[in-house]
């Protein structure tokens, strides 16, 4: 059975690279370039895997992780992100940091950019 994968990433080059590589492995791939579009797609479709960037416009990845968790969506989420400390710049309160860390624990895996594409594919193949 072919895995269905949703990629939510605002970097067009990264999306194209993921789409090309995953399609070559015979996965069904759908792309969303912002969190709002990704959220709408998730509401209407089921995916085996969601590849999610944390730093995206119109709802960040943390919002999407929270949405997935609250809706009890069974997709495995693979987070892809740049250096982790970037995402904590705007955090003012200690409980906000804890909340975001708790959300990250709900991800199946986390890949820090730049990562080896084959490592991501191997994670998908074994998920």
C-alpha cells in the first residue's frame, strides 16, 4: 500500500526536492506552503505521514501539532526545522516554552535542517 504524505513547508525549493524524492519512492505526495492551507488539507484528507516545518506562515508548526493532537489525527508527524533555538526567540513566559516542548514530544521524529534526504526517506520507509 502506498503511503500518503503531506508536506507543509514554505520553502519552495525544499518542497520541490521532497516532492521529487518521495514521488520517486512511489509515495503519494501533497504540498502545502503555509499552515492555514495545511490545516485545511488535514481536515479533509487522511495521511500516513505529515512532514511539518515549524516556522511557516499563517499558523506555525506548533499550532498544527496542537490541532493534530486535539483532533486525535493518527498521522505520524515528522518535524523538519532549522536550529531549534530560533523558534524560542519570541517566548516570554516559561509555561509557553514548556507547552511548545510538550507539543514537540508528539512528533514521531524531528530533523534539523540541513538533513540528509536519504535519512528522512529511511525514517518514512520504516514508519
